[in-house]
C-alpha cells in the first residue's frame, strides 16, 4: 500500500485547530482507500519564535525535503511583527522550495449564501493563479538612515523574464485544461511602465503557444469591478504576487467566506514538496473557541490529493465537503451558522465513512 508522507505545520492561531481537523479528514478518507498517510507534525510558528528566536529552524527545509506534500495552517501572531512571521515561515518555505505557482480556486459551494445578487454558482467558478516567487514580494529593498528625517525605505518589485514566462505558461496550461479555455491576464502597465509592460509582452508571447485559449488583459483596478459586476466573464485569472493576493481575498468573500477558500503553493516541476493551506489566516480573535471553519483546509486537502495523483479520492472528499456546506445546520459562524469546527469535521468524516461502506457493498 502506498503511504504518503505529509508534513503538517499548524503554525499560529486557528491553524492549530484546522490542520489537525485536516489530518483527521485525510485519515478518514484513507481508511476507505488503498493508500495511507504518515504525518509529521512540526511546531514551527510564533511559539517556536518565542522559544528559539526564529519562526522555524535554519535547517527546516531539509526536514521537509523528502515529504510528499506539506499541509500548512497559518502564520501570524499579534505579539510578533507580521513581516517576521510571514518571511520567517511561510515565505521561507515557498521561496526555499521555489513554489512559484500559487493556485486559488474559488466557487460558490452548495448551501452558501454568497453576497452577490443575481450571481449563481455557474457564474462564479474561478481559478486565480498568483505568481508566488518574485514581483512585489521578492524581498528586495531596504532601509537607511533609520530614525532620521532623511530615512528612506524601499521595496522593489522584481520581475524576471524567466519568472514571468513560467507563470504565464502555467496559467495558459491551466486555462487550456478547463472547459471554457478562458484566461484573463491582470496587469497595471498603464502606470507601471517597465516590469508590467514586460509582463504584458510575455503574456502575448506565451499566448501563441496556446491558440485554443481565449485570453484578454485587464487592469487590476478594473478587474475588481469586473469580479463584482460581471463574474461570469471570468474563469482563469493570472496576476502578480501582490495583485493576486488581493484579488483572491475578494474572490473568496464574493463566494461566501474566506473560511472556505483553499490554496496550493505548487512547484510544477516537482523538484520539492508543494504546500497546501487555507487562506483565512491565524484569526487570533477566535483561537481556541472551536469556531474556525475547517472547510478551507479540507478543500486544500482536495488540492493536495489531486497533486499526489489521487484524483478519485480528491473527488470523494470534495463531494463530502459539498454535502456538508449544503446543510445550513453545519455552517460555522462565518457562514451565518453556529456549527463548531469539531461538528463540521465529524460530519465530513462520517460522509467519507458512508462512501467507503457503499463502495465495499458494491464490490461485494
């Protein structure tokens, strides 16, 4: 039996609740499959920083290198500056393993009362591809003359031809694999006349490799309005690190809640393990209360399974998730309900067990 090695990094806040819930669901799924999981839990994050002065060990990447995938919770602690928590953990892994494609699917799940009127589930079914290794979050810049009137601080948006070509090619391939074969390239080349003009030029260059993909270009500010006013005109979207970061949060809110939104930080060349996480953040205001919505983590587990090639199992887990969201009694607070993390987790596990029993009965 195949056993997949999964590194689990709960991180901070509600990550410590939703990652164990994700492990529980994956174990329940594995009980009905011909594969299993070997989990390695790593206590990196804010607590590790308080004990060791760093968010993760210096050799932490070596501990992850031989894993099949990583399940991540969140990075963020109100007592530690955000740039330390983010760069010291999540971005250290993303950049260290060159997970250059951040993939964020968004759609209105059954039973979710999304805020857009006149928008049905078929109208909002997007995948946002975020360049995840450079751009506005490249880490290039610095500060000088700190504390003086002449203090200067810079953050340089660094884009390379190689980096833009590979994310464009990934986005066009993804669009090509989806039924509508439709891609929107988000830009801001009217104001950013160097890097974003190159971004546009490379998009045109790569588009010629995919003649069956229909694509258009949209300024990032106009794209926010388009997402609200014409959601059905969008399908696959590719944007820079910063632009896609913002647009994907808007997308999740339009689909009903940040609590249901998943992410995959992908190394498409599979040189290193890819990392999967919900996008909701650490949410310290509800930490330890059992109120966190685990659906974003469960959907991230679907992406993890697809990445591992377990497509049937991924589909089964997604069906269980959709059956749970369709039941208002199992909606957590962010969706207007009163269900707890444990109740939603138990419901998904129960449905997976039922699916397994049905499969066994059919086999018999």
